[in-house]
C-alpha cells in the first residue's frame, strides 16, 4: 500500500499540488496520511473528499485515511461535518469525534449537492449565519446577504446543470491576520463530473479547433460567458459571480481538468491562469471574500 502525504496546511494554495499527487499515484491501494495536518479550509476538506472519491471510483477500493493527530483539527473537521461525508469515500483508521449538536461557528458545513432540493436547502441554511458574518465581521452592507445567497445558489446549481455528477459545498470565516490582516470568508464547491471542457465541447469546440483544451474551455466560460446552452441568457451564473466577487475585492478561481483560471485581486499573487496540471475530474471552485479594509 503506497502512502500519499496530505500537506500540513491543506487549503486553496496547496490543494492543486495535492490533487496532482493523487492523480499521479497508480497503485491500487493507497493510504492518505493526514496525521500532520495543522490547518485545513473548505478547499482542503472538499479536495480531500474529491481525492478519496476519485481513488475509489478509478481503482475500485476505498483508500485508507489516517486522521490528523491534532485534536483541534479533528474537532474542527467534525464540526464541519467532514467525517460524515468522508466515511463514504475512505476507510478511516481511527475513531473520530462526533459533530456537536450545540452552537457552532461554522458558516456552512460540508454538504453534498446532488439535486435542486439540496441547493435550496443549502441557501436556506446559510442565510442567517451569513447575515451576521457578512455585515458584522466583513463590514458588508445588509444587501450582501441576498447577493451572497445568489452566489451560493449559482455555484451549487452549476453542479446540477453542468457537472451531472455529485459534488459538495462548504464555507467558513477565518481571521487571516498574518496573510492578509483581515477576516475572510472562504467558499468552496467541488464536483466529480465532466468538467468545463466536457460541458462545453458539443456547443463550442468546433470554433476553437486544435486549440480546444481545458484552458480554452475555462477562458470561454470565465472570460467570455460562453455556456453549453445555444440560447443566449442561460447559464450566465459564472459571469454574475465574477462581477459580484470583483465588487467585494474578492478572489475566485476554477480548476477543471488540467488548468485553473482565476480573477486575482491586488492582495493576491496567484497566477490568473495555470496550465499543465495532471487531469482531475470535475470542477473545483474557490471564492475568497475579504473584509472591507479598515473593518473587522
């Protein structure tokens, strides 16, 4: 059994390299060693679930997951509902804490998205918590709650309409005191579907010819608003999300297949386009919304 080491900090900055390592491992049985994880955000949690799901689907056996040794990390993963989802994709090698039924600081637990009813339930669940965090912690206007709900609905709906496969969503607020000096909300959505290239190929690949790739498919959707629908006006969710995230000085990035594209604000040094990654199924969307400068 080969070992895949999970980064000690598993977040939006390290998840791509981790997914590449998972794709590169060809052994049938693997163990994910997460014992030394000291920090994990929604991108890391969903990336780990996606990795386990991918291994189980492609090799026919559940990988083994060694849980973090840090009680703080395992407790946080439990509050986020991670282990409830992980049990479907891993053999977990230790007893894990149960999610507390009391009050929680979690904005949105790790939640599976498989049908339209799931999208509505997610939006309903998060509205009251989001209102407090967006207005009091990030310093956004009260109208931001509705706009955030629209973003949440659109990224989840993308799974239903385009991926045609199950996915997950999670969100949480953090104080990035060292990295940014402000609070942020991190929202992550991932699915195990056909990706942007697979969704757009029938409608748009001919116009690109030999240039058609994961990167050009992402550019077509992210920059030019092309969708798999032949009629204009449908499937414009990504464009709406980009505009709203820009208004809040936020960052949004999407990985699909071998490429990642992003809208990068001044406070972030992430490359706007990355190509040449190892192929990974589905789409992985990360949105980071910072507090207004001078606010919390």
